C-alpha cells in the first residue's frame, strides 16, 4: 500500500511541476505582451509629444524672427 501511495504521490508531484512550468511560461508570455503594448503606447505618446514640441518651436522661431522685430507703437514710453 505504501508503494502505491508513494507512486501516486510522485505522479502528482510530477504533474504539479509540469503545470507550474506551463503556467510560468504563460505568465512570461503575457508579461512580454504587456510590455510590448506598453512600449507601443509609450512610443506613440513620444511621437505625439515630439510633434507638439516641433510645432511650438516653430511658433517661437516665427515670433522671434518676425513679430518681435516689428515696432508696434503703443503711444507709451516705458518708464525706467
């Protein structure tokens, strides 16, 4: 009877270890997918921020090169 119990116990342990390995593999696969999705989202956000940065830089350049150099009379002399 002890031999049959030991055999059954080894079989259960073997299957348990196999299932643990399988679940660990699935967990790593899911983690990889999530990291890939996170990277995709971050890359998309980075691209959007880069576009916004370039647009703002162009506005500043335009202001500095054109509008700031125009003398707009205000009728008021600055007091120092």
